[in-house]
């Protein structure tokens, strides 16, 4: 019994001594940052921690959570998907066109995801088979996808009055709206795929050392094509939430989503060099960025300051990752 | 012991011989890396391959492990003529290679590296999941059997010492039921203590009945570890000796060509 008694203070002490190390803060930057933000904003604004605002924040975070999970797969392999938000736009326009043609919700949703995945196939083939740098390929498809969305839609938003989409945005279970529940399901499946399946292990192996992975019989080409397909497919799924939120399929350029998705992954402690997989981290990173934007709005800070604040947080997080344990 | 040179020419009848490569030729463009080299590997022995840089040792090993299929010549394994187009085919026949760079992923745990590319799963179809428990237990058991300083299987390879990494790579090669494990300079980057531990691992492997083909530049190590030595010079196996019947001086003379076999 005496061991039990001494054990407790020891773990507490251990925790306290850990907090003296920079690596502790670097390792847990996203959850710590989220807690700090919540405390600060709830002191400064009484409406921050209300039921309505939390619910709204979670709904607003859903798209970014899905995009961050998608980006996490690509970044774990050491790649990057700069076309992710443009791919989402293609998905949204795909949905709009299909809906306009009278295809119904389910068929339109499938077309949205498939049209987004076309961009994913192009990314995957060029990067894995063509051996072109991921940065250049996805920068190219970012532009191509943006252009395609404008061409197909003739530059005009397609309004969508789908009762299914309306239910998706307005429905909720308690404080959790359907969008964040959908994002949570995506997160759980992604975690499972990454950490409990052969494919997930191969994603981490290719990111850690492609040469060693290949020497052990892992097909790096297949893995790379797959992660860009996952990224694009999830961007297509996020497109549904985007159309639902706006009420229309807009061919708009959503650059903020691209930068915030990458920022969320970096905040979540995933190394851009690859090999270090995390799913929960990027999700918390996405929640943090949403809470930051929401809190600043509640405080009446000008919209102009929000990108500045997001940028500062990301750069700070990137600095902190230098102190992560190897 | 009888003259080993005559043995290599006609070894298919000797039951002690597990693998024999006869008259292997391999050229890369105009460079003749192997000009008809022959060697044999006996069951449960450590066979060393020595020679100067460019003598053809590595090319020979690559032919045996399926990385470079030979241009001509025959490889006989267990009395049957075999040919390997890829490393996978060689592995299927029971020839495992410990690569010089070890082919480990530093960010992954020991057990994940152990099973990388050959993971054990449970369930079926798209619902197949990793059998983590079984993989951890198996990896722990097989590494403990072989190595002296065993790392916990859940630790990341990044945290392992050079010797522990080498032991992991050897245990992985041996763990797949390999009849022959080929090692290219396994202790080249290690200190004295770690070298001793890895050598112990190699002996344990031999005692378990596995044949080991060892490339080494270290004469002391060859004399300590091996049962048989093949000397390569200019793309040919110029001499084969029982280790017990030769000396470091003789081997040096054979390598440089000061002494004809």
C-alpha cells in the first residue's frame, strides 16, 4: 500500500517537473493553447462560453477539422497538399452542377466527392509516378482546380435549396451540431486507419524513410497516391458542409481554409518532414484556430486583425516544435 | 579437410552444402564485376566473403539476394537450381539479407519495424486490423532469443544504439524462417563492445541452424567468427579455406595476389 501512497505525489511531481521543460510545452502546444484561449476569451467576453456560442463554434470548426485530418495524412508521408481548398471548391461546384441538373442530394453528394477526387488522382499520379515535387504539383493543381471551378460554374454561385443540406447545418444532438458530428466520425475513422491498419503503418513508414519502407516491400507509389486520394475525397466531403453553410455552391477561392488546414496540422505537432503521425493534434489545432477567430470577433476586434493573429499563433507553434523531443 | 577448391566445382552431390553458386558472371555495361565466380555455403556454418574493394563481393551477394540477377551461371539451393528476379523471390526461398543501411524506419517502434511489409492482421476484407498484441509478443520473443541487449519492442528505433539496431535487423531477417542470412559489413560502424554483442548474435543464429554469409573487412572478425572463408579477387573466387586451417597472413596474401591459390 505504501507504494500506492508514494506513487501519487511522484506522478504529480513528475508532471510538474515536466512542465519546466520546453519540450513538454512543444509536445502539447495545441491542447495547452486551446485551454489558454478558452480561459482568456471567457474572461474577456461573457458570451464566449455560452451554449449558443460553443455550438456555433463547433459547427464553424467542422470544415477545418476535416481538412486538417486530410492534410495530416499527406503531411505524414512528408508531402503537402496545397490544392486542398481549391479541391473543395471543385467539389462544391460539382455538387451545385449536379443539383442544378436535378440529380437529388445523394447523387449530387457522390458527384461532389468524385469530382474532388479527380484532382486527387492527378496529384497522386504526378507526385508518386511522375516524381514531381509535391509542392509544385499541388501548387499547379491549386490553380487548375480554381480555374476549373470558375469555368464550369461560369463564375456564378449556384444556389442550392436542399432540405437534406438544411438539416445537416441546422440539426444537432445537444451542443453538437451535425457538421461537427460528421467531422468527429471522420476523425475517429482517420485515427483508426492511421494507427490500427496496415495502410496507416505504411503511411508512417514511407514518411519516416521511403528507402527503408520500400526495401521491406512497402509500395511507396501506392501509399502516396492513396494519401492524395484521401485528402481530395475528404475535401469533397468538406465541400458538402461548405455548400450547406453558404446555401450555394460558390466558385470562390478559399485560401484561408488552405492556410488554416496546414496551420492546424503544424499546431497539432505533426512534423512537415513526415513520419510522425498525429490525428488528434491537428483536430485540436483546428478547434484552436476556430476559437481564436470566434473570440476575436466576439471582442469586436476588426476582421483585419484575424489573419494576423492566426499567423502569429502558427509561427509561435512552429518555433515551439523545434523543442519537441526527438 | 579436403581441398575446398575442387569441392566448389562439384558440390551438388554433397549433402552438407546448402547453397552453391557456380560460374556466376555479371557485367554492368563494360565493367565485368563477376567473371565466373563460384562459392558454396554449408548448412549451419558462418561463411565469410573477403576481398579488396571492387573484387566482386557485393555483386555476388546481390546476385544471391535477388537484387541483381546474374548474366549467367547457376545457383543451386538445397539441390535445386533456383533463379531470383527480385529480393522477394529470394526471401520466399529462404534467403534473407540484412542491408548495410539496415532498412529501418527511425520514427517507428521496434515491433513495427520488425513486421514492416509483413504485418500480421486480424479480421477480413476492409475491416482487417493490425494484430498488435501478437506482433509485439512475437517480436519480443524472437529478438530476446537472439540478442544480448534487448531493447523494449515498443521503443522507437531512433532511441536504439547502433548495435541494437543491427541486432534488430538481424533478428528480423532470421525471424522470417530464413535458411540463409546474408550480412554486409554488420559491424562496420560499431564500437568494440557493440561489435562483440553483434558477433554473439551472429553465433547464436548459426547455432540455431541458420547459414550465415558474412562480408567483412575485418580479418580478426573473420578468424573469430567464420567456419569457412572465400577470397574474392578481380571478379573471381580465387580461394576457399577452412578458417581453422588458414591464417590472417595467408588470407592477406590471397587477397593481394601475392600468393596464388
